C-alpha cells in the first residue's frame, strides 16, 4: 500500500503557497520531521505543477500566469477552441504563420483550414507534435533549449531563427494584457523572444481568455495598438474591451463555446 503521508505533507505546503506564503526547506524539514531532501522533492513536484517557484533554500508562491504548458493545455479547452475558431478568420490562404508557444495556440493548430496550403512555424513542442500529424500543413520547427514553463524554445538560438524569417502572421502567446502595459509575460526570456517574433511578422494576432484581461505580468512585449487583432471571449468584460479599443486594439469577439 502506498504511503499517504508525503502527499498530505505536500498538500499542506501547497496550501501555504496558495495563501501567498514563501516556504523554507529547512524549516519545513524540522516541522514535518523529515530530511531536507524529502522537502526538496516535494517542492520540485509542486513546481512541476506550477504551484510554486523554486528559489535557493525553499520556494515562493507562483507569479500570476506562471503555469507550465503541460498544465495549461488541459485547462479551459472549450473556451480556447472558441477563440481559435474566431482567429482562423484572420488567416489568408498560402500564408506563412508562426504559432508562439501557448495552450490557446495549440487549440488554433487543430482549427487551421485544410484547404489554405499554410506553412506554419512554431517554437512549441506540443504544437509541432500536433501539426506533424497533418499532411496539409508544411511545418517548420524553431529549435533551441526547451523551457518547461513556456513549453518551447525561447533562447538565443530561437531568437536568431525568427529574426531570419519573413512571417506573414504571428499568433502571440499571452500571459497578461492591460491597457497601460499591453501584452506582458512572466519570463524575461519569453518576452525577448516574443518581441523578436513581433518584429519579424507583417501582422500580429493575440488570443486572450478572460483571466488574462486586466492582468499584469513583469515583462512587456508590445502595446495593444501593435496588435492587428485581439481575439477575446464572447463574455469578456464590456468596460475592459472599451478601454482596450480606445488604446488602439482591434477587438474580435469569439462565439460561445
């Protein structure tokens, strides 16, 4: 029979992090009367689920939007599919697209029109795997070191690769978006990659679920006026959309899931 004690201990640690409390491995080891190695294993498991940020000697609560791709891809599937169905209307036949690593862009990969003869580049492992099964899409994979939080490649190799592309339309992954700060992300490297991607693209589209609107992350990518389209959910807050439109965003509403 499996021992339930480690899971119970992990749940208690996760509850403290969810309340915004940092945790120290040595203190937890003393409290639970286990080794620091056991606590570090707990923290590694919690970090893999996006429930904490590992730091030297312990862990901090996660930043808003800092959930690993492996977790995000199973969240809100129907709402993301509705956004994707609206976003495909912006795509013209024969375009060279770039799908930035994002769980919503993973939903878009499934909705790409078969008759459009598209070339699609991506830095996302999951998006590339999904498109590899499609015979109607020419796939280009941007390589480099894979960031587990982002779910794709965002290092200098990836930045150099997109800088040499002539992209017709990119779909930016969005961690947060506000009128004042524009499109933002939680990771500095990811923000640098997205800025390079935006610069290499003739048109730029972003899809944002309701939880991203009004949320601010530490690193800026682009002001909303630089988006050719911002695709939002059917029930997005009306006042927020008005403010985004005044800031220069061209808002496209998705249908109901």
